[in-house]
């Protein structure tokens, strides 16, 4: 015998639990990872607790002629059986590979759960009543539970490819049938049970069954309502997502791999492809017909990766429905079931044509700027605020010998370009530049990869972003090595011009009175018998005349007669002229001539003048005797090299660079004109003079002259 109010509560809980089961099933299939397990657990607890409470309330509202109690451990075991069985049924049901066998398995699991839980509650009764079972009716109750559960599952899910597509009306119908399954199984199982009382039996503790049934019912009702409320909120969230889905100017789509068809395609597809979304739903291959020729191979490659279960991101071109070429960006995620079977592709496709056009514009501007940087002769170096090189144009590559790749992203102070500056000095200069404390124009030597030195004039500037912050430092440089050499030559030329003008003036002013003196001295010389002093004076007058001739040579070159001359014969004549002075100073002149020395095309007297002057300089550098070596050999097939080496004091390195300049000399009483005239004579012969010196060891003067192209004479 049952209480009518509690019977109504019993029925309401059955239907609510069934509805919670179906609604949660539709949510679970959309979840992944921990959310999938969380929804399985929530659905199992809500539905299992509801079914358990239905049966437990039914037992509490069943009137027996004796008092009774329940074993709490068995009651909780029954609840756990209901939760576990319902969870297993949910897990089986939400598998993507939908079949009737799957529905029957889930229904069988539900029926088994109901019967097992019912029997556990019966076993939990703590009373002296004897219980007998009619096993035919008990099996019938199991069949009722399985059959009604299967029909309910079939009504809700059999007409849909996806569990999440089921309608609310179908869920309500299925909930009614599953509720009938719960009620039918309970009442049939109770009908199969016979309770026999014994005489004089008592129960030590009597429960208030009505109060307990009310508490359990209210608790189960709250759990079921909370579950349904959670599902409703989730449904609202899905509706909001659907609204966003429908209003975005992107194509959101899902393609079913098992049935090879499009499942969903958002309205934004028309804006992306220029073709309505319905056309893609009808023709699954339509999008492939839009692919731009030449991108098919790339699309095929990404399709292979997708079929292997790998997510893909791709950018490709299409010709849309309006005949326009568009760039698309697409992100595709494959979905598999728990067995690894590929189920569907979920994709998002965006129109990125404007972005591509902007990128192309930026790329063209960058290429244009790079072309300017690479064609300019100026050196362009750009470093970021960490001092790393980010621009190194071709002019820099050509001059330094380093490629852009070799210096890219290297701190400029770690390169070997800057000479006479260590890392700390360059770091200091860099930080001063960032702080604004720098000189915009500066000159610095570069040491190239091949070891040569180049003087660079730099113009520094700071590059700022739109916020005014410094982002880069740019240096624009010009190689001024040749300019400085030209300026130096011009300075020397100006000195030569001044010296020539001065020499011409002095020579002119001296020659007139010198001629008069020579004439009258010659008259006196012929009329006197004491000629000793006259000889001395005439000799000195000749010397003065020779000096004035050298002065005139600076001002106005004389006409010379170049002839082919034997080098060894010329040098022997020079040694003969210098031998007397060498003997007086206890100096030995050693000659070292190669046998293959040829001839040179020269003005003999001028060259003798040069070598005599060089030998005199060598002897003056050795006041305490010594040896002078005069060497002659072929430097190559076209040049003769003549070297004069002494053992004198040597010349300091800083003074070597100024040798040959007018009025610069290393002697106390020298004028600097002798060596200058020697340089000029050798230059007129298209030769060069190179001076090498080691302080304390001596000096070597190397004269390089072109060999005669037609004659070769051997000594």
C-alpha cells in the first residue's frame, strides 16, 4: 500500500531524472578533455541519485504491518550502484559512432542498474519480516526497464546524426518513457516480492518514514533541478555562441568525415567566398573548385596532414563567386573519438586579402628602401638599442670584406671593424649616443677583413618610434681615405710650389752677382802669381752655382735626354765618386749585384745625382764607421730594385712619413731639399722610393725603376 502524495513525488522525480539524463547526454558530446569527464560525473550523480531516490522513497512510502529500519551501508551501496550504472550508460551513449546496438547496450546498462539498485534497497531493510521473490515477475521487471529505456533512447536519438541535435520535445517524450521504465520496473519488482510477518516480532528503532522520504525527495529534486538549470545555462551559452557564429564575417564550418558531408556552415561564408553557405552545404566539393591555380598542391599536402589527425593552419588564394582573387587564412582542427577514429573537421576561414595587400605594400617599400641602401656608395650601418647590427648595406660589405650574414645581430663592439677602440670604449660611445650625448659627425678608422685600414667619416642619427622612444641608431659613412691622401699630396704640392718659387727667386738674385764675381776673379787670377786662394774661391763659387742650379730644377724642370743605360755601370760610377769620402770616414761600401740585371731607360746624370745623395746621407748617418750595402736585382720582369742599406742611427717611425717634404730634414744643418729633389727625379723616371728604418739598427732606401722593355744586358 502506497501514499498518494509520495507516489506523485515518486513519479515527478522519475521524469526529472530521465530528462536530466537526456539533456546531459546532449551536452557531453560537445565537450573534450576534463570537461567531458566532469559532465559525465555530473550527469551520473544527478540521474543516478534521482533514480535511487525514486526507489528509496518508494520503499519508504510502502506500508508494512510492522516497523522497519534500513542498513545505511547497503543504502549507500545502492546509491553508488545507481550512479555508477548511470555513468556507464552515459559513457556508452555519447560515443560518436551511433548504432542501434549502442542504444541497446546503454538501455541494458540502465535496466541492470535499476534491478541491482532495487534489490540492494530490499537487502538493506532491517526487519524480522520474511521476504520471498517471484522470479518470473522479477525478470519481467528487468525486461520492462530495458525495453522502455531502449524505446526512450530510440525516440530521442535515432533520427539524428548527432546527439546534440535532439529537440526539447523529443527529450520530454523520452523522459516520460524512461520515467515509466523506472516506475514500471519498481512496481513490477515490488509485485514480485512477498513480505511474511512473524508473531511477537519487534523492531528496536523505528524511523519516521514520511519525514525521511520527504528529505530524500527534496534533496533529489534539488539535484535534478540544479542539473537541469546547469544544462539550461549551458544552452544559453551555446545560443550566445550561435549568435556570434551567425554574425561574424568569417566562415565557421564543420565537415563530417564519416558521412563525407558538410554539417554546419556559418552565414559569414558568403562574405568570405562570395557564395551562399547553403551552396556549400549542398555541394561538399564546391570550395575546391574555387582554389587559385597553383595552390592545389599546397592544399593537397595539408589535406594529407589533416587526414593523419594533425591540426593545420594554411593560407591560400581563391577566385570567389564574383571573380575576385582573395587570400584566405584557415585553421582546421580534426576531431576523433576515443578510439582514434577521425570523425570531423572543424574549421575557421578568414578573408585576409587586405592584410596581404598591406604586407605586399610594406614589402615593396622595404625592397625599394633596400635597393636605395644597396646602390648608394655611402656606408649604412643600423644598430638596435642593444647594439646589435640590423642593417649593413652592400657598400659596407664591399669595403669591409664582411657579409651582412656575418655581422647580423652581432653587437657592433664585438666585430673587428673599429680600430684603436676596445669593447669598453665602444660600449661607452654607444650608451652616450643613446642618452643623446654624442657628436653627430666623427671620423674613425675601419680595419677590414683583409687587414687594410680605411678612414671613415660618420654622420650619426637617432631613429625614434611614434612615441618618441629611440629604437635604432643609424650611421651613414663615407670612405675618406683617398680624400685625406689627396689633401696630403696637395699640401706637399703647395710646399713644392712655394719651394720652387722661392728657389727661382733666390737663384735669379744670386746668379747675376755670382757671374760678376766670377768674371772679376778670373781677371785677378790671370794677373797674379799666387793662385792658391783664388783656386779656393773659384771652387766655392762653382759650388754656389751648382746649388743655384738645383734651385732652378725645383722651379722649372730641365729638358732631359732619356737613354738605355746599364744599371751596374751606372752604380759603379756612383760608388767611384763616393769612395773617397767613404775612405775618409772609414766606411766600407759593399756592392751586391744580381747577374740578370738588365738596362733602364733613364737620364744618367740625374740618377747619379740621386744615388750620390743617398750614399752621402747613409755615410752621414754613420759618423763612427760601418758598412753600406748597395744591392741591385730584378724585382720582377718589369722592374729593377736598387737598395742602399746603412748601419746608422735609424729614423723614428713618426718621422718617416714626412721624408721628402720641402724643408723637412733629420739633419741639424740640412734643408730637406736634397731628398725632395731625389723624389722628384725618381718620379720623373716613373719609379718610387721607399724608406725602411729600425732605430739603432740602420736605414734601407729602396728605389724601384722600370726596366727597359726592349733590351736586356748582363754583366
